C-alpha cells in the first residue's frame, strides 16, 4: 500500500486533496526561495517565506501522521529559525543543503502521485551545515 492509499484509508478524501494541492504549491516555490538566500535584498524575505512553508508542512503532515515529513520539516524549521536571527546572506553550504532538502520534498510529492511508499530520508539531510561560515 502506497502513501496516498494509506492516507485515504484513514482520512477524508477532501482533506488529502487539499493537503496535496497546498503541498504541491509549496514545493514548487521552495527552490527559487532557497536560491534567493544568497541575494542580500531578498534573503530575509526568503527565509521568512521558507520558515512559513516548512512550518505549514510540519503542521499538516503532523495532522496526517506522516512522521518522516514531520521530522524533516521540524529539523529544517529549527535551522531556519537560527538563520532568521542573523543579518547576512546564507552561505553556499547551507544553500546546497536546503536544495537537497527541497529535492527530498519533491521526491515525496512524486511518491504521493505514484502512490509509492514514502522514500527514506537520506542521512546527509540530517547533518546540519555550518551556517556561520561566510
């Protein structure tokens, strides 16, 4: 049984469709927001928007009991909280890590579409980059 079938067995169809629609919109803008983290004018706005996206994913996936998604979005939300307190652009190592995170969320979107089991989180995504380095 794939992830979508498992959700449909436990939740109302409309709730699942609404989640998947919003999830698709959020994953669609992730990468461009991440790239903007290297731009001084757009960095702060992009951090705030990414924080909101990962917070929303964490909340919705928590409601739907999608634990891998809850864990990774919580981890990323905590990292973004650290970045919110700084007044400088995000370094390349952090941007590269966030792009890899975005790729994981895109893979999960594909898992939903194909009704596959949710792909496993690659362990390198759980290693926080050195966000202080310039």
